[in-house]
C-alpha cells in the first residue's frame, strides 16, 4: 500500500462512477472489494468515496433522475493546471463536457473526451490528492484506453499530457504504453473491429483482486455479469465484468503478486 501523493501530469490519479442507484452500488462494491464509504463533495449531487482500510480509492456519485447517461467508470489524469489542460484538449481535437470547476476544497476537475469519443477526467489536486492505495486487492491496478487503433489517438494524449510513447512493434498487437518520467502509467490498446459498437472507444479501469476466478463468481452472485471469463495474460489473470448497472471493469490478479 502507498499513501496518496501528488501525481505528475498525465498520471492516472483517481477513478469515479456515476450511477442511478447509489445505495445499491455501494452494496455491490462493498461486498466485492471490501470498500467502506464516506461522503465526498456534494455540489454535483450525492457522492461518496470508497475506502480501503480508511484510505480513499474511488468515488461513486448519483446521477440526477432525468439524466440517462451510459454508466461507466471514468479515469482521471493528473494536471497541475486544469484550465490550461482543458484548453489544450480543445485545441488538440478533444471535447470538454464539464468544467473546469472546483470540487469544494478537494481540487479542480474537468470531464472531457478525446477525438475518438472516449471519456476521461482531469484532476488538479488540492486537499484531495487521489487514490491512496496501490497494489492491494480492491484498489485500482491499471488504466487502459480501448480504441480502434492507437496511431492517431496517441498523438492527442502526447500533445495534451506530454507522455513518452512506447509502442509494441508487432503485427498481432496494437499497444502503446504511456510513460511519465520513463515509468509506465497507462496504455492505449487498439482492438480494431472487436471494439464494442455499443460503447465505442473507452477507458477501462482494472481493479486488483486476490483471486480472479473467485471474484468473477462473486460478481455474478452480487447481480453483475462476467463478460469475459477469467483468462491468463502477461499482466496476470484477469476477467472483464460489469456491475448491476452495466459499468464494465477488469479484475486482475497481477503477475508477480505473492
């Protein structure tokens, strides 16, 4: 585990989810990951932060009753200046949907999308530095953009956040690792025609688990769905699942974990 620290620009620093049924969603993730909850900033509506051993790992908010939006986890990327980042996003072909605006004294946020339509957030930390637990079951483990192809969209993310791009040179795999100070922080994965038509390009949050197979079964028991059964991957053993409202995420027991 690690204490929350101020992340360098471009580093994933937080994940959040907006849902219709906040209480039921808390029950699902509490039972699956062992999260407890405490209130967070409320100016956009009811909102809680999920805790592991008292440390913040993710946020869940409630959508207004009249908002029929896709239910999906949102990856937030760190920024030292949310307003400047928002302007760069606009100038680079992206779209700013929400903000920049203050989240009480926690920080300043933007919700936006890249040129392919994939939604992500920008977070300028103040009192709230972001995810405070890394590497433990129930904590975010990785963030990956699933898109049709990586060549064009990688230019957007490099222009906005200054990433170092580390592409895999392979005829069978379209994968670019995003690095900050030579450290891998996220990835872009081109999946071609296998990109879900009903979702389009999207950021995927991976959560660490102690046992991928057992956690996948637990998802089903709690009213969710297993979309891709547990499988072995160089990153570890992983499965793609959805919560009862349809938010898709990956569970993984990372390679090398004891």
